[in-house]
């Protein structure tokens, strides 16, 4: 829980340094995550959500900050994986401020695994517990923004997240509101 509050504090600090002269927006989205490699051998499709902050530095370049929560189930009952990603990066719009963009992000992901204890009648209880780690994260992807009104846009993104042993492909659908 302490790592979650640290992530929120980092996000608040990022928001505090934003200069009000640029174009700012906040948004939220739903995420579907497809685990890859060894992580894909143990985890099923993941689901979650993210909250984002954007700051337009130039017509084609926007800074991003994102925090979220993702969870993946497994084929074994009560075993699960979860993650809290805290990422900062940039969006590069191929046409200024709208349409197709490329995105790159760096940050930390706080990973957690929960495994239930196994009780064998007459022999006792074995195993169980949880483990957590903090991993460096690199994300790269592409997206498309659709303006719905002067202050609201739909935002669709697909990308690859490289997270130590928890690599995954994510598809995000959300919206953002200009501040």
C-alpha cells in the first residue's frame, strides 16, 4: 500500500509543476492487457483502468503522466497478479494536436502476486502469501484521438510494455477533457 501512495505522490508532484500557459488535459481509460512470454504462460488476459494527465509543450508534442491499476487472473483458483504502473512520457502527433500519434513512456510498475495457502488434511497448511516488486517499465505504442467537442476527445492506444518478467501488450480506450 505504501508503494501506491508513493505513486500518487509522484503524480501529484508532476501535476504541481505543470505550467498553466500550455494546453492541459485529464483523462481516464479502460485497459485490456495481453501477457507475453513467460508471463503469458502463467497469466490470463488482464483488465484495468488508468488516469492520465497531458501537457502540450508544442503543437505536435505532448507530455504525459499516467497511473493505473491492472489485474490478471490465472488458471489456478485464487492466484492473481496485479500492477500499479506510474509512467511519464511523450506523445508525438503526426498532424498537430489531433489524429494519429506515437507514444513513448518510462516509469515504474509496482507488481504484486497473491498465492493462497494449501491445506492438506492431517499434514497442515503449506505455502501461500504474497510477493511484490518494483520494476522499471518502458512502453512504446501508437494511438488515435477523435475530437468530439472543443473540450472532449476520445483516445485509443495500443502498445507494448516491457516490464522485466511481466511484458504485455495493452489496448486502451478512454477519453480526455481539456482543462
